[in-house]
């Protein structure tokens, strides 16, 4: 991404960012699922409710 900190005009900054995004190489496809590193939560047991 282009460094746009020095550009004060919002429209100009947006234009610079868009052109930079178009020029950037496409990202590679994911090899693992997106939530692979997330902690897995155990399902609560079915049955009588707590309250």
C-alpha cells in the first residue's frame, strides 16, 4: 500500500490508494481455513438448563 500520510485531501488520498491496490500483486489462495488458529469451543451438553 502506498504511504498516504502526507496527503491531506481525502479524495486524493483515496485515488492514490486505489491505484496502489490495482498495481499490487494478487494475494495467493489460502492454504488453511481462515479460523484454523482460533481456539475451538466445546459444545455445551444438551439437557437440563442451568436456570
